[in-house]
C-alpha cells in the first residue's frame, strides 16, 4: 500500500514539472485553427492557461523573466549570457536554448524585440518547440475578445515566422540531454516523495535512536556529500545546455529537500539494520510513571497529561472523568515508564509500555533495556524488547 502511495505522489510531482514545458494538450481554436490553447483546471477552477500558434518556429528555445537564480547560473558559467544589444531586454529576460549564438543573432532584430515586448505584456514565459510557439498567461481569466490577446497572438506569430528562417545545425546530443534531464527530474521527484513518505515504516518498528545529536551530525554530513556530488553531476552533464536552468531549479525545489530528509532516514536504517555489534542489556530501576490521553479525532486531536491517580485508574480500565469536552466521545491513552539514563545520570530516559505493564510495574522494579551500538556507532534501543523485572 505504501509503495502505491509513493508511486502516485511521484507521478504527480513528475508530470506537474513537465506539463508546463510541453506542447502536448494545446488544441486548435474552432474560430482559427492556427491558434492553439490549453486550459488547466482543478475542481472547476482555472489554474493555468496556455495560448499560442501551431506554425513556424525553428530550433527549440524558451524565454522567461529573469530571476535572481538565473543571474546566479550565469555567474557560475552554467548558462550562456545572451546579449540582445538592448539593456532593458538584457536585464529583463533569460533565454534558454542549445543554440545560444543563433538565438542571440536572431533576437537582435528590432521586429523580434518589439514582438517579445508585446508577448510579455500578458505572458509569464514563452516556449517554442515542435513547430509550436506558446505562452503561459499571467491572467488566466482574460477574455478571448480582449484586444490584448489579439495583439499577443500576432506577436507570437511574428516570432515563430522569423525564427523559422534561422538555419541551425542538428545537435546530435539533444536526445541524450533530454533523456538525462528527464532522469534527473524523475530522480528529484523520487527523492522528494521518499522524503515525504519515509516516515511510514517507522510506524511499524519500535526503534529509538538515543544519540540524536550524533544522528543529526552524521545525517548532515551524508546529505552534504550527496548534494555536492549530485550538483557536480548536473554541472557536468548540463553546463551551457538549455536544460541547465530547469534541472537546477527543480533540484533546488525538490532535490535538495528530498536528499536532505532521505539522508536522515538512510542513516537511521543503515545504523539499525546493518548493526553487527553485540547487544548490551542495561538494568535501570524505574524512577517514574506517567501517561497522556489524546482526545478527539482527525485534525481536532488534543493531548493532555494526567496525574498519577488518573493514570492508575486508566491502566485498570476504569472510566476517568476529565474536564475536557473533547474527551467525552473518543480518547486513547499512552503509558510510559521513566528510568535514569545509563550514560548520563543527570538525564532520564522514558519509553512507552502497554496498559498491563504499566499497571503491574512498581518503583522497586527494574527495566532491562537492550542497548545496541549501531553500525555507525549511533546508539539505539529496541523499545519492544525492553523487559521489566522485580529485583
């Protein structure tokens, strides 16, 4: 079940990324078949709208409003700096293509520059690929009769017709780069989904890491190494490529968080499941007992701490009167025992137990705690294996 949930979320993230940059779904208008449109909706509400023309164009390229990370990419030498000779346009737009020299030469035309200004009055970005030129609109609610759209379509036609005149050599690595880019996007989505769903297996294991600081430091080190190596791979494959901005932005949005959180889970799983050190059973006297009650359901759950008498009554299965209205319908108890920490005597260690163990445990009893050294020397405890003895 968990696998299918992960697969579904992965597919959603993956196709959400690609749909914005694909001409698929653009359908001709009945009034003018040269013009195409695609409307994305969610629960009857328009979320995005794309319009364009189904003719002209040459090599694929994309134009977007320049953001801070685009300037960062240019400083790193990852993306080509395309200069049009117009300071306003050079600072305003970022051009993405595998044929930067040809695009820069074509875009120095005053006709194309004026068309570009007209397009971005209503557009957020412009794409040209597979004989189609299309834009994503800033305002998806624009009426088809709005004169802004009419001027926009005419400007897109001008760009497509002018770019069709540009002759460029075929790039033999284009298909390979596209395949690699799709792989990296899929990997980022997989990292992100695994990070979001990675906590699920922990519900089925009663394993607790007791050296949390060492766990955090080790996880941070692993994440830093993996992130640095992954970023070097991106630079190696996509430097000065039309895919560089997309892959790096996707890496920043999904990959960084996914890899960082996955590193925490990977360190935990490796430390526990590859642990070959012998188990050490630590005997510690019980120094405290406490319990909590969770009332309500769904998002309205609230947890309250109970006093020792209320905990004893709850452990015996008695009805405990509580001054909370949410506890009148549904409630669940969590019982815990407390002992001195075996490494730091000034600290306490507490662990969950069931109702019967809580009821039968007294302060004179001793908890036998199986402590494991860990494959990465990060100490952990299997709380299910903790036993209580009367010594």
